[in-house]
């Protein structure tokens, strides 16, 4: 009899614990708004326009945090400021590459996208691009403050090619069209959108295959309490991929009328 009562008491205790966990899961997981910064000039991924922050990464981030019930503020700044000041300002970054250096300051979610870095050249002066060795001896247009990965950095440090830095893809594509640089490295969607806006699609083309492909993440500042909720964010990211909402958000961001007006 005493054993049966003991088992019932244990069962009730477990049920009480499960009920508390269930109630916690139903409630907002954070009362403090998380601040996330993005690049303000990298359409269609992220950009600021008419006082609003738009693009694939802001739209995905908003839905991820909404489902996780975490209040969110998204702000857009020039990339150089984002990468230089985000850590000291104790804010997070959406659409970031994961590097050993950044792991010291940020905790990373599951990947939210994979960026293909293409090599853009003038149609009348293009050479085959199969790997990074094919960039040797040329002047390469890059975006100031952007990290193109360890292999690119290694070749750059060895001075195997010359780098010309600009504020954004738009400046680089203009330089390429005028023949002031030989190539531009840009993310496929962003590079193609820039060519469309500048009406340079008949002059400049992308390499058939990407030079590199890099996953991107939401980098949560380790000074933020949200780091403890990364498992919640990761579960939401997986759910969004399973239920199809991830693809819908990306498609909507790519077709947003805001994107196609200057």
C-alpha cells in the first residue's frame, strides 16, 4: 500500500514539473527586446529603405523571433559599422558568417541561408574562373569590411591579386563596367540585383559556378540573455524549413515591390 502511494506521489510530482514547463513554453520566453543589426546596402538580403529595414535576412529574423516569442528590434547600418561596433554595442547580427574570431563574441544559430559568391566580369574581357588561383594577377572589387573567407584572405595576404575596396556592390559594378577593375566578387542574388538596377546585364556576367559558398547565421551577442534561448531559435528555424514558411519568406523578399524600386 505504501509503495503504491509512493508511486502515485512520484507521478504527481513529475506531472507538476511537466505542467510548469508547459506553461513556461506558452509564455513569451523573453521580456527584453533583442536588437539585431544588418547591413543597410546589400539587397536583396538586407537593406534600409524609406526608414524601413527590408530583405531576406530581416524578414527571416522577424519571423524566427516572433515564433520564439522574443521581442525584436532590427536596425540597418553601413556594413563597416555593423562589423566594427556590433560587439561593443552588445547587439546581434543577422546574415553573418561564422569565423573563429567571431565565435569569441557571438553564439550562432543554425544556418539561415547559404550565400554563393560569384565572380563578375565584363563580357568582352572575361576569362574562365574555376578556382581562386584564376584570380591571380587581377584587380578584384570587394566590399569594404566584408570577410570573403580564409582562402581568399590567404591569397590576398600573399599579394597574388590586388584588391579594390568599395562601399557596396553598386560602386564595384560601376567600376567594373568602366574597366577600372577586372573582376567583382558578389553574392549571386545581390550581384544580379545590382546589375538589374544599373542595367548592366548586357555588359557584365557572373561566373557559371560560385567561387565559394558560405552558410550564414544569426550571430547572437554573448553579452545578451538571448544566448540561452538559441535552442529555441534553432527549433523555430527547423520548423520553418519543414512547414515551408522559410521558402515563402525568401520568395516574398525577392519579389517585394520595395526591392524593385529605386
